C-alpha cells in the first residue's frame, strides 16, 4: 500500500506545461511570453499574503519550468514529440534548459523571482481609465489649502522597466535571466516632480505623461488620484466647506465684525444684529474647486457663554433680563 501511495505522489509531480501556462498547444511564441508574464505577476510570492507564500513559490517554480521549455523552439519541439520524457533525448542538458546551475537548490532557484514587480493591480475599474498597459496609478494626498491653491510636489513612485541585463527578453543565453527572473522587467523607484494645479477635488485624477512603466513601445503615463486630507476645522460638503465660529452673546445681539479662519488665512466677516446660535452665514467663493468656480464657506455660529463675569457685566445682564421680561 505504501508503494502505491509513493508512486501516485511521484506521478502527480509532472504537469503538462501547456496546462501550467494555461494556453492551448497551438499557442504562438508571443502568447507564451504574455501568458508567462501574466501568471508571474499573479503568483509572485512577494505580491501575495505571507501565509500563501509557500504555495505561490511552488507555483512560480512550475510556471518557470514550463516557460523555460515552451519558450525555446528546440525544447518545445522535443516536448511536443516526447511529452514528459522529452529530456531523455538530451542527456546532460537539464541544467541549461531549466536555467539552474549544478548544485543550485530550490530555495535559491525561487530567489530569481524576488525582483519581479508590476505596478498595476487589479482595480475593478474600467480599462478605459488606463489606455495603455504601461499606465500606472498612485495616490497623492493633499491638504485642503494645497488643493485650492495648487502646489509644487516632489515624490517617489515605483515603476517597472525593461531589465537592463537581458533587455526585456527574460533570458541570458539558454538560461533565465537571474536579474529579472525571466519576466524581462525590473522594479525601479522614480523621483517625480510636478506642479499640482489649483482647484482639485477629492478623487480627481492628474495625468503625468511619460512617468509610468517602461516597455518596448516607450513609457506609459502616471495617473495621480487625489485624496484630500481631512482638516478638523472644516467639514467638506461637495465643493462647499463648513466651519464653526464661537461668538460672545453681545456680538450676536448687537452685531459685530468677527474674524473667520478660511483656507487662505483669516478673513473678516460682518455678523448681523440678532444672530442666533446655529445660524449659517455664507462667504462666497471661499470653498473648494477651480478658480472662478469655487464653492462657498458656510460659517455656523455658536454663541459662547463666558465662564465668569465681572460685577458690572453681571449687572448689565440682569438689567437685560428685566427689560426682556417687562
């Protein structure tokens, strides 16, 4: 019984290379490469949860072995003719065909894939948002003030580019490129400097031409998705802002000129006589949005009560109460 179990395990180790790459046997060389890149990005151990890393490492070894055979015209022809016994006709070539060196372990072999990375992730968005497969997206956080006034920004973004060691072929001679792991791409950190235009809203997208991933056809674009950092002093309502202003009772009753903090700095606003708590006063064109199309700043009035009163102030309030009840 043990012998049968052992034989079953050994037989299960071989998988059809076309099945591994999820392609038909009539597939073209170009489609083999595309399938390999797609699966390499999907099963790269560093792009999956740590708990699944052993599974994806094993899967990557299977994918790499299948690609090393099917991407070579000679080895693919032998495989198509002899199937799993294709190596029997080429003794001594195993290390060359698989890209391994004598004495190299599975752990070292899987290290070939450590530098593979693709910036674009599955987003669940319409592909029309990214006309080129070389386009990437990053999130840029802006304060409310910078979103209104614009700003100069410098930041770094991770992109993928053509591997300088193999020039994007994924191979060095008959072996897989040790720098990119056969993907033909390497991960790079790029410094980007740009001027952020004024008037951006949360979720806005800026297109930076030529700042995306590098491919054989050139560079893709970088799309910056704007995220507005919450400000405790302002509540965002579309393109309008709301802020609270505490005033003294006599200011609300008699009317007064008060100072209001806006995004551009302090402003002076006339408080009408008889303003009640909860009233909202509007400062036009002091909200969010493009110049000339900005929303408003709504100032919500909160009447403050002093913690302590002087005898004179207390006497005045008592006289006010008497007159109100008369």
